[in-house]
C-alpha cells in the first residue's frame, strides 16, 4: 500500500493504494473518517472506521459525532468495524443474559443517522473471549452500516465474516460490486396519472388512431403506442415532481412572509394559490412514493419522503442475488 494513516491513539489504521486519493476529514480516539476517490469513480465515498470504547458512557461522544457527520454529508457513507456493542440479544451467546437497555443509545444513533446494516455472510459472531467451553462468550461486535446514498450507488455491497486468526475478532471483508444498469425497464402505471386533466384525453387520442390489420395486431400496436405516449408524457409532467414540491414550498413560505408584512388582499391570494400548488405537488410526490414502496398502511397526510426513499432503496437491494449456494454447500 502506498498510503497509511492512523488515529490519534494509533489504535485504528487505514491503508490505501495508488488507485485512490484519500483525505482525512476527522479523527479521535474512537474513529477516523476518510474521504476516498477511486481513479475510475465519478464520486467520492466516506469511510468512518470505528473502534469504540468498552464502557457505554465513553461511547456517547462517538454516537454524537456520527449524528453530526450524518447531518452534514450527502456522499455515500459507510460506518465500519468494531462498535463494542450488540444490536439484539440474538447477537450474543454464553455468559450472563444480555440486558437490552445497554443497546438503546446504539440503536437510537443508527435510527438518527439513517444507517442500514449491510448484513453478512459467514458466522453471526465476530468476537470471542477465548475461554473454555463453559465460560466462552460470543458476540457480534463488528458490522458495516451505510446511508441511503451508499445503497443507491453500491446496492450490491456485501460483508463476509472471515475466520479469526491471531485475534479475538474476525476480519470483515467488504466487497463493493459495481454492476451495469442494463436491466430491462418495464412500463409501470402510476395511479396519480388519472388525476391529471390531460391524461384521459391523451389516452383517448392515442387509442382512436387508425391501425390496419387483424384484431390482435391492432390491439398490440395500440397498446405499444399508448405505453410509449404515456411514458413520454409522464417524463414531461412528473420528471421533476420532487423538485417541484421543494420549489413551491419555498415560494409559498416567501409569499406568506410578504402577506404577513403587507396584509394586502392581493398578497393573500398569491400566498393561498402558491400554497395550494405546493400541497398538490406534495400529494403527488407522496402518492408516487407510496405506490413504489407498496405501502398500504400509511395514512394520508403522514408523508415522509426520506422514509419512503429508504424503503425503496431497501427493496432494490433485496433484488440482488449476491451469492448462490450449490448442493454441496459451496
């Protein structure tokens, strides 16, 4: 490796080769955060390597730092390695029964930062106290977690727990498989289209076109033309739907400020009109996201686009086949 850095107490080391450009963004006794760019990649990635303290109270500054980092970063971000705490009672065997309240701060940090556990292949446990058969304790103290931007850029990322050798922790191998986006995209009907005034006239216009041939051929050609026309129309009408919601939110806010200062009737009408437009775009955005995530239980008015997008990322990640096991277990 051509480059090497360590944190202030020399307990965390990071190495990278000449194919990467690296910049240390922050470090302390429990973490070191590095920004990396590969020579063939268009965007940078953030890696925060963790070596957390053993005592819960000493880990709180680390959780607070990760919350701050999550709020200030829009890049693909991975938080990786030894958190010295488990997330559930299933991640420990042996020893005294685990008290779940010890994980509350850790779980709260994961939720606040919007992190997703990448899961793993291999044994569930990554640490052992190395004692005899009646006293041995196993825990999953090491893991990799990523934000939504990471899942969007590298949805096929995997982690494998390797066999421990010369250490009480198992090595973790993270592989970022980049796959070309060449899958067939099928026509998808969005329910919100039917509420658009220009939708039904478009359908009628395309369906009434003259096509010669047998009935099956005519039907096939009309369906093909209809899908093509609707796809083109939807790109024009809904391609920037999420941008429109944010745009009109800001316009409505400024209009309300002007109305509050002037108290004029014309300013009131402008503010109400912009607010109605904002609500319209917000409802359309919510309808699109709800249909994409296939959520039936979400109540109207409970829009949370960040949550919807997180579910969409999770569903896309589950579509990947990372590994295949044969009948011999390989």
